C-alpha cells in the first residue's frame, strides 16, 4: 500500500551488549558459526589437503579444493572426503590423514571473529564478567581452531570447556560442571547459541539463551 515501507526498507534490529539483562554475570559461547565462521577454518584445511594430494597423487589441487568447498556448502563437512574420494578415486588410506589434518592443521591465515562478536566480547570484558567457550566437537580440533583465532588480546579472559570430554550438548553435564566450578547460579548465565543442541541444552539447564544471529 502507498506510504508503507517495503519489507526490505524496514530497519533490522541488531542486538548489542546493552540489550542483555545486566544481571547476567557469565556468558557461554559456542565456537563454530557463533564467534567466527567455521568455513574459514575448513576451507584452509581443504586447500592444504588438496596441495598434498597434488604433490603425491597428481590430483589437480584447485579443482579438488573447489570440489571440497562446494561439498561443504551443499552437503556438509561430513561428506567432503566421501565426495572427493568418489570423484578422484582417492585411496581410503588418506581418510585418516584428512581427519588428522582437520584436527591439527597449521592454517596459513588467522581465523577472524565476527566483528559484532568481537565488540560483544570486548564489552563483556570491560564489564568484568566471565566468558566461557563451551564447544561441541573433537576437543583437539576445537582447541586448534581456538589457537588459530585472532582474539585481539581477549584470549587471557576466555575459559574453555570441551563438552565432548563429558557428554556433548544437548546433554547438560558441561553446564552443570561450570555452575559448580565457578560458583554460579542458573540465573547468572546466558548462552549465545546457534544450534538446536545448544537450545535444548540451555532449556535442560534452565538458563537463558540468545541466538547468535541476533548479533550478526
């Protein structure tokens, strides 16, 4: 109707630190696709793996990298090696090498935080509140990502927990451990999440949660 703004013209609300309940004293963050884009790590791993295959098996590195990137985007990272193997008849002996590289790769470029998340973390630190990274996935791989992230000095304020060392989220064990070890109450905590597992975990623990997309 005339005079009404189009949907595209409507302002987009982006949540900021000041919008969060000031009574919260601890913030729980997942790592992948919450603090940084996970693809920034995996695409570099694929580049390195393709380079190895080119050197040993004479596979076209660029074409192999493109295939792995496209598979990640279309089918998920669990299918990356399978599709590569089918396309180039890659020997099964390379699967453990690929999985090991995913855990330990010395990626050439630092992983960059989402700008809004960097600002959120900085404000939490200035306000003298606790930051926990509570991440699912292989602990060695997740630790490697943390080591390759550009934290802008925030690394000294991070407390990291790897849920798989107890039970992966949505199981609430890791949150219960944090509550106990840091003398926190459920009302003190908010989880910044981006998966159904995170949401179910927060609900099981009785803690508040906010979807990461609201900050991005």
